[in-house]
C-alpha cells in the first residue's frame, strides 16, 4: 500500500503527465525517501528512444525522488519548496542496458547528505529487485 500515491506525488514536483515518473512513495523521513515506479514499462515514457529505455535515464528517477523528498519536507513544515536545478552529478554508476523489459518494479531511493539554504546533495539509487541499475550523488541548487 502506498504511503503517498501518484496524484499527490505529482503535485510535489514540477513535472506532470507522463513526465511524472514515480508511482508511489513507500517511506520517507527527514533524511531519506523510498519510492516505486513501473513507468519504465510505459510506451509513452518520455525518456525512451527507438531502442527503448536505457539505464542512464534512471538518473531522472533519482532526481524526481529528491524533488518529492524536498516537497514533502517543505509541506510538513507548512512551507513551499523553491524550484531547484540539477547542478552536478558525481560518482554515477550505470549498468549499460535497456530497462524497459525488466518485469520488476523499480525501487528508487534518495538519501540527503547535506542541505543548506535550499541547496542539497543527495545520494540516489535505482534497483530492480537486488540488481543495482544506477547510483550516484547529485547536487541541487535552489533558485532563490
């Protein structure tokens, strides 16, 4: 059972329609979030190309988990989150493969490493069962 369903989740990020890639939030606290997605199966997934959906596209799934996390924290404090921009990626590890044929749901996790004046650093990962598809660190800079 989803802690937070897709309609509420999509209200927390600036993406809508098929670009809202996460389906549900399973758990979250002030430091981390766990989400599930099955949108890698969608033929209208906007990150697909004619070959399919490559694992590198899953970086966006991690970025959306970070945005949802920030939105949930702000909402819990009665605040509005400032728009942010992905400024840097570090230590990204990607399995070079197509992921649209993976039958399992994708588990997307993000853990906040640092937050200061709206700027944040997160570690993120996307797995299918125990198979790590992408992981890394991302810096988000707030548009204050």
